[in-house]
């Protein structure tokens, strides 16, 4: 199976990894560097949901 979750700007990978770690910390999910196959679907979804929530908040702030 090919991973299609590609970052369009390779230089942004480090920032996205940091963002993901911050979001995981906020929802109480213990992430480690690299592969996190041990996460449940609920945990992974809560991290992704938190990231989306923060991106929407940042966009809404930029529209003011």
C-alpha cells in the first residue's frame, strides 16, 4: 500500500511534526518520533481532529 499523505512543501515536514506533537500533547495522546502504529483509531483521530481545529482557528483569526 502506497502512503498518499505527502507534504507538498518538503521543508514544512519539521514544522508539521512539531504541530502534530503539540496537538497530541493537548489531547493527552503519547506520540513518539516516527511510526505510531500502536495508537488506537480513537487516539489517532483525536490528534488529527485537534490539528484541524487549530488550523481552522488560525484561519479564522487571519480573516479578522
